[in-house]
C-alpha cells in the first residue's frame, strides 16, 4: 500500500435500513456533448432508442457524473465538472439526477443508493446495446453519496468500467459498510479525500481506491476556515481544476503521520484528470 501527498498538497494512498422499492425509477439522465453544451438530451432508463442517442458517439469516452445528498442536475458541481470535461476533451457526458431521494433525509438518501445504482446500470446496459457506450471507455465520477452509487453500479454491470473517481465519498453510514465504493468496482478507482479526517468529517478517511489522494492532508482545506462542508465540496473543485492544463501532483507517503502532517516526499503521481488507465 502506497501513500502520496500532493503539492497543493495532496496525500495519496495506493492501493442501514432496507432500500425502498425502486427509488432508482425516479432517476433522470441528461446527456451533453460539445454540440449541446447547454441543451442536454434527456434520457430515461427503459426508453432508449436510436433517436434518443443520435448525438452520442461510440468511439468517444463517456463520463457519468453522479451528485450526492441534497444535489441535483443544477447543483454547481454538475455544470462545473461537466464543462471542465467538455473543454478538455471531445467526449460524451451524462449527468445523473437522483434528486427525488437525494433531497430527502440523509438516511432516506443512503437507503436509495443501491436502487439508484441499479437504475443507472439499466441505462448503461441500454446504451451499450445501442452501440454508443463501451465499458472500456466509461468513467464514472461520483461526489459524496454519488461515489457509492458509482460503486454499486460498477459491481452490478456485466464487466468492469474503465474508471471510477470518488470525490470525498460520504462517510455517514458508510464508514465500515462493505457496500461502500472499493478498489474492485472498476479497473481503476481513484479517490480524492478533502474532508475525511476527524470525528465530524463528511467523507470516508480510509484508503478505499487503487490510489487515494489526501488533499492538504485530507482535512482543513485552505479558505474553508475549519468549515467541513466547504472542505467536502473542495473535492469536486480540485477535480474540475485537474481537467484543465493545471497538473496537480501528489507525493508518495510512507506513513499516516506523513499524510496528516503534509510531509510526504516520495515519488510523484498526478491527481484527477481523465486518463482512464493510469496506474491500473
């Protein structure tokens, strides 16, 4: 197991209740390309046909963005990360909106995660059958509870997606949960921790991916003044920044003490970006 620290700085480590019925049926999906940057195509699992996917292209990378608790398609996370992807590369982006349950209590949202992931799998399978998506070029990006949705979807698909990026995966009810996002859910799983250390942290602090980055030690982000919510959101902000020409570089850490003290000085590794197979 390797640990890294970023020159932002980022440290890196290398590798309740039963769900209500079919909460995922309330999912909606919005597809974007460079041609329709602000006019998305609305997709619905079970209703995919050639006309619905005419603007999507098989030979491109497909990115799926999944928001977390209290999120929706219009939450700042989605346009920020979506636009960063489309500025950096000609690809297809699908934004998952599961706000019907994400807007409810945290426990209700947690209980919806498996069904939301299952419905997403249905959509992906239809897109694969229609010849516009391949698992080998699919990158799922999940923030907060959305990271665990991505994990569920990755486990349920017939075959592995190329990459999952977990952005400060939610800790509440997931700390020791065996169903949380893990390194086996995709060919390559990268996790960015920005608020995962301490008793009141929003995110999982454990190293759960193939590569885990701990930005500024994984806590107390600059400009957040010990505000955990601010630090939590910093995960998608730094990820969006990594899609520009700005390279965010971490250093390997040998101990957890080095992670928390930001004193890692080992070999470097690049955080974020859209390289599907880095380090896999």
